[in-house]
C-alpha cells in the first residue's frame, strides 16, 4: 500500500491548520508555500477536503481556510477516504471483481488473511490516528526509540565492563 501524493499533502495541510488554528484563517498561497505544494495542487486537494467537510473556506479580502471540524475528530482514514476512496489492498475484495486467481473467493484463505489485515490493522489503525495526534505520536515514537537505543548502548557497555 502506498499513499497517493494528494493524501500525503492533505494530511500535511490539515495538520498545519490544526497546529496554527489560533492564528485564524490562512490563505491558500500561504498554506501551499508552507506545506510545499503548488498552488493549483493545493486548490485541488482543498476542494476534495471541503466536499467531505474536513476543510472550510471563506471568500473575500480577509478570507482563507480553516479546519472543517476539530482535528481530534478527523482521522487519517477520513483523509484517505476523501482523497483515495475505499481502501482495497487486493482487487478480489471488490464484489464485481473477477480477478480471483483460484475462482473461489469464499474459501480462499489468502483472501481472508488479506481482508483481516486490511480491516483489523490498516483501517483500524488509520481510523484511530487523528490529525491532532500526529505531532505527539511521532515525538513519542522518537523518544521511545531514543530511550531503547540508550538502554541497549548502556547494556552493551556494562557487558564490556563486567
């Protein structure tokens, strides 16, 4: 599974707006420059996000963009659905699909495994992760990895000393 570029930027746009919500509305040009996306691509992504209620805009001289709802209510999966549609890691999951290599969709153990992977791991994890958690999740993971690294180095140093 690989996220489309539009999904990556959509997450970055929403996260930027969450992190800077106290500053009021943000212009399209400012967001595009800050996030590192071209203005036309920003507009395309913004329109997708607006259609799903994840982003709001106000027109006019003092207009701009803000989140369509609180960041703790927007999951990564919401963004994925908005930009990419339903997650299907295997083409045989579609009801109308005729791509089953063994022609036995209902009995296929690989299909059941992949479906479980899709639902129980990917979709569940993406549904739990919220735009508001992103910074803390990354910082927490880095801190945990740093602590594990130092613990391993310390243990290694003690084994040499002993």
